[in-house]
């Protein structure tokens, strides 16, 4: 048994006999079936019925697909009904949550490249998860699959559903910024990438307001005139020159970790 779950679209697998063969093998090996339909392959009769590809049409397609698997005497089903349009995805899953008791697999299909695709996925998947809809997720990007996992983890982290590593918060810079904040924030993000424990890190451009605005961060740095204030739990610790700021921050994080904080 080399799979924990398989994905099929019962409507285009080649007929009832082929569907039953797949379902029988899934039963034999106790493998769940993800029943997947999407807006790009919506049945013509449903397109005509609903005058186009609509959330209602996709929802009916999903229910029909589930019924085909149920007719083979199997109910270990996960349902996905995807669209490349985040708004359409949100609408159809809201319908499915009301019409179906099976677990729902969320995703914005064909979301795009890692930059825009991650945003589109975060809008669609994140909105639904925030409403309590969805059981599993997949971010679909044109690129390295590692980027898909990273984006999925970021969505879960942002919602507080699964903290799998650090969270970095940083300000957008303003007229008070007197340090190279953009490069420093990028360097901190890179150095945090290998950490696996949950910690909230702040990189702020203003020593006056920075610590207060990042009060809920576990540790952080706030820049002044060529210098940075190191703070933890909202309290100032010491100052360092700009060139030493990142190393000092990482040393503080390691110190707190060794103390068993994270």
C-alpha cells in the first residue's frame, strides 16, 4: 500500500465499471478517496442548467460525484470542488459545507506563480479556514513544490491553526526610519527559515514606537540612528550598532530557546 489517499473525478474516469474497480481496490487497502471536481471540467448539462460556471453548478457537480462513489458502497470520501477564481472557490465551499458532511479539501486550482499564486491561495483558503470550513488544504503553484508547502504553512500560521515555525512581523518603513530596514528584515527572514519552533520576531524601523507596536512579539529589534534596540517581551534589553543587529537578534533568540521558552 503506497498511498494514504487517491484523487479521482468519478465523472470522467471512463464509466461505472472502471470506477467500481478503483473503489474496490481502495476498499481492499483501506485508502480514502478524494473526489475532486473543478470549474474547468464542469459537465455541459450543468453549465446549461445554471447558465454558466457558477458556485451552484459546481456544488451540484460535487454532490453527484460523491453519489457515484457511494453507489459503489464506499464512504471513505474527501471532497474537493475547486476553481482558479478565489471568490468562486469561497462561494462553492460555503455551499458544500451546508450540503455535505464529508471532509472538505480546500484549494485554489491553477493559482499561478509563487508570488501571485500564494496571495490568491491565501485569499481563498484562508477565508474558508477562518470561517471553520475545510479539513485539508493544498496550495497549487507553478514552481517548486517546496514553495507550495511553505505557502500552506504560512496560511496556517497566520490563522493560528498550526504553528510550525517562526512568525516575522516588520514595519513598512516611514520618515523616521534611519537604518537599512528592508535588507535587515530580509536577512532576518532568511536566518529564521531553519527554525522549527514557534516564536514571534519583530523587525521595526523606529526605536521610539517600535517596541510598543511590536509588544506582542517574543523578541525583536527596533532601529534608530544607525543603531538598533534589542527587546524581548516588550522590554528593552540593550543597543547595538546596525551592523551587529541581526547577529544580536539571533543570539537573543537562541538564548531564549536554550532557556526553554520555545
